[in-house]
C-alpha cells in the first residue's frame, strides 16, 4: 500500500511553475523525508498530496486516508490541548488519548489552551491531534521547527513507532542531520522536480549538496551515518 502521485504539476501562475511532472510515492510503514533549498516546492508538494491545491488535470493520485499538518495553523477557537486531540480522535476509533499525550510528553498540558503554550508545546499538541486521527498516511510540514534537540529526538523516535505499526509518514524538514538519522527514504526537491530519491547514503552526498548549496557545506560521516557540516572558511 502506498500514497502515490504521478505526473504532478502545479503553478501559481503560468510563468511560475512550482512542480513539473513530478512523481512521488510514500510507502506504508516508512518515514520519508522531503528536503531541498528554500522555495524548492517542498511544502507545495505536501499540500498537493493532501489534495488541498488545484493540480493539473492529468495528475494521478492513489486514494487513501491522509492526515496533514501544515507549518502554521490558526484555529478559529482557542481550544485546550485535550479538546484539540479529542477532535482528531473523533475521526477514528480506538485512539488511546491518554497514552498518546504521554508519548508526546504533553499530558500535563491537557487543560491549557493553545494560546498559552510555547511554540514547541503547541507543535507537539498539534502533532498529537493528527496522530489521533489514526491515518494510513501522515504529512507533516516542518513538525520539529520549534522543538529543542531533546524534543526533536523524542518526536522522531515516536514517529518511528507509528511507522512500525504500518503508518506511512512524509516529513518536510530543513535539518539534514535529523533526516540522515531517522529517514528510511529521502526525496531531494530541486528545480520543480525530485532529482534524487533513496536512502540517506544515496541522497546526502557532497555532490548532491554542492549542487544545491555550492561549497558552503560538506558531508562527513559519524558511525557510518552521513553528517552535514558548514565548510571551513
């Protein structure tokens, strides 16, 4: 089972193509990172996969139950953390809300409203809400951008446990080293297309990163895992 898009094209104007005849597949049970430079179309790709944007008519989608969490969200009401997660759980059966909140270390925040949370706390609450939907496929746009390193590690370890249960998760992320550590597969977006897709060793290479960023970064290895570092001046 997979979430798949073929011949995906999207443009805000005829002169500004964002995605051009792109194909993407998210497999069940995998943690799939989408990386690339700013403005390369990563977030647009997720919105298209969630079918929130009017793509070209010849695009082909597979049908599956998909949950999507954008970079920013402004609820029309200031719900409590518990209420937000309960809303997500209404879309599925069998979600253990208490266990989920414990896994994301937000059980002590249950009665606080979203406006009373820090950026990182709010982000963890919203991730819990989409996980409560128990989707087959989950699309997350920079879910760790407001998290400290400790909570980043906890989040991706938790996402891995959901992948082990068969959920396919696609994550837009700017942290190449997080992607290197946790990705099963990585798609590299550049010039309106995916120019490379594979495991971290196949995608996070000096050649690929210099193609995007010139010689400003270098790739080394730690414990056989690719590590991206700024180049020496």
